[in-house]
């Protein structure tokens, strides 16, 4: 009776029934399981939901005899980062041998992923909780791997000693790991640092650099080696200074010097999401604190903006070549990357003067951007709702087979299964789950791209000749020579007074209106506006009149935004 009631609404009843059969056959006591289903009327429907949504989780439940009891005990309850780290490191501490540690890493990840997915699929926990839990799980496994690798090296080489005691080591999480917004099947982007030159104090000493270099290699091997239960994670260390051309490990001071002298705009954008995730977390915080003035510079110039736009275009071209532009929820037209680029661009643009924007989490940054007026309430509402839906689509795609995929299926029957897994349903006498999902997907990707274009691509043109004018507006404190050099070419007799009037154009007088958004769009039209003013008989007087008229209208930002179309 329960099967007859609960199978039909599922996304894939055949898959659910097949996995249920495998689960019953693998259980120690099928009769006890049947008694549980009779006693707890939620037990079977919950299992069927999991069995129809994820083949990967179904396989975990079938092959790991303790996983179902653990799942029922936790019921998807979220845990603090420190709790997960402490629990897993205690388990690693009691183990010896590489094979046993690798097995523990993978078992812990499978069981905890099952717990997290239960909270997501069955308890309906929100996206922030789910991605945070997935990220904390990665932190715990990284901490366990570092513990095991350091113990192994210490036994053979001793403790690495520096000028002030034991040398320090930290792993920075970048990308979604750094922003505590990891996917079910994400790569983890890492940068590894150490501080304290010297050598180990064992019978066969090596330099501290060599010690930590070996430690990084050992950690990566523990995480990435393919075993009979797969790899724990795919690790990407290419975001480090000089990428693949440099060692996997970086000295603290040398890394700071690299970013100060050679760091590029895309690297600043990457560090918006950086977070210490394993090892000496205080060392990681110290590094990021030292890097903050570089990440969030005094202002973002047109060259930086052009660099951000160029990176975005390269990602889009790669997706187009793979013929998945409109089906790739991550890098496709209007996808997750469009939202992230919009937000990170605004964070770099305004982060130096608003500390609340210095966050790696997309949704938190979105809240702060609306709060300080960089985006409108409508833009924030649309981007948040659309981001949540796209990330949920991504999660349903990845949890199916534990694959690193972002592409919505093309076949209608598979797309319908995805829609049902997302909560869509056929409406009697109305639209089908498939049609509603398709319409929603087209609508939200179009909305995302429209907002990205409005705030970034269309607002700032890749015109080298326009750079001085745009930078003059965005620079909070330009020098007298820069002001004279830019404004004198437009026929202003009193360039200092002209600059003061331009600053007035970039400033909202009404307290609840956003000066930051006003300055953003004035900068985007500055070259065209100054050219138009220069063609008048008296540019100085024209600018004064424009300042008075715009002040009388109230919302200057809306006027500049209108002119930017």
C-alpha cells in the first residue's frame, strides 16, 4: 500500500524501486526493516525520495551497512565546523597506515554527504545551510589529511623549526570552498603557505620548505588517489602565485611580494573568496589581513574593469565551444557565473570603503550591496531568487551520480525528472512540470544577463581612450596633475573647480539615495558627457548649470543610469 501511494509522484519510480530492492537484499535483517516501515510511516517514503533522486546516495546506503542507522540518528541535522573537525581528526589520530587513512577519508565524506543531502532533500534546509555544511565537511577532511601527513613526516624527519619556534603552515580555500558555498561534487581550489625558514630537528633533517612541500604532496595524494571507493576530492592548486610554473607551496613573505608587485585583477577577484580552511588558521588570517589593501584597492579603474570583462568573455567562449551555452547552469548565458561576476565586480568597486562588502559568500555580499545602495531592492530580489534556483539545479545534477556536471539534460524525459526533483509538479488542467521549469529557466537566465550587462558590460566600454575620464570619477582622491591633465582637454578654464562640480554630480544629496550607485553610472557616461559639455560655448558654466539642475531633480543616480542605456 505504501509503495502504491508513494511511488507514482516520484521523479523516477523505476529507479526508486530498483534501489529499494537492492537495499532490502543488502540489509542484515529484511524482516526488521519491514517492521520499521510498518512502525514508522515516514521511513519508506523518505528512502524512496532518496532512491529516486540520487544513484550515488542509493549506492552508499546499499554498500555501507551502518550508513542508514547513522542517517536516522542525525536526520540531516547541521553541525558546527569545529564539531566535524574534532570528530574526524580524532578518528584519524587513532589510525595508522596510508590505506586505513584513505579509507576513513572517503567513508567520512560519503556518510556526511548523505547526512547533508538528507537535510537538503528531505528536510528542505535552505541553500546557505547546505553549502556551508558541504564546505565544513571539506574543511574537516583537509584538517584530517594535514594531521595524517604531518604525523608521517614528523616521524621520519622531525618537527620543522623556524626562528621563533615551530614553523607554521596553512591551506587557504579559494572559490566556492572559501566562500562556504561548495557544491556536492566541487573541485576544491587551494593555496598552500608556510612561514618560518629553517630545518627539521629529526635525525635526517631537511629544510622547512622541503618538509612542507612533501606535506602538500602527501595531502593531495590522500585526497585525490583513486581507490575502490573513488577519490575524496579533486584538488586544484593553479590559483597559487605563478600557477603551474611554481612549486605547490609558497613562502608567506614571498607570496605577499608577488601579489604586491605582480598580482593581476583576476587574482584580486579570486581572493575575494579566500578563507583559511586547514592548518594554522591564524596564519591564514594574518596573510589575508596583509593582503586586504591589495584586494580592495583605493578604487577600481577602467583597466581593472576591462580585465574582469575579458575574463568573463573567455569563460563564455569556452562554454559556447562546448555547445552548452544555454544549458550550462554555471558558465552559460545568465548562469551562476553571471551573478557571481556581477557581485564580485561591485565588491571590488566599493569594497575599499565599505568593510561589510569584504565577504567571500555570494548571498551575504548581495545583502550588503543592497543595504548600501549599490543595487536596487528589485535587482537584489531577482538575483537572490535566481541564484538559489540555479544552485539547487546544480546540486540535483551533481548528487545524481556524484559527478562534476553543470549541464541541464537535453532529453525531455530527463529534464522532467530534474524538474520533479526540484519540486515542480504537473498542474491538473494547466502547465506540466517540464514546461513550467523550462519557462522559469529561460526567464531567470535572461534576467541575470540583463542585470550583468546593465551594471558591467554595457555600463563600461572597453575603450582605452576613455580610461582617464572613467578613472577620474572612480578615484576617491586623484592628484592635481591628474585632474588638470584630464579636464583641460575639454576646455575647462578652472579645472579644480570643474572637478569639484563633477564630484557634486557624483554625490547624492538625499540621504536615502546611494552615492555609490550614482558615482558608478556617472563614471560609465563620463567620457560622452564631458565631450558633450566641451562642445558648448562655455564648458565651465555648462557644468555649473548641469550641477544645479541635477541637484534640483533629486535622484541624480537615476538620471546617469538612464543616460547609460
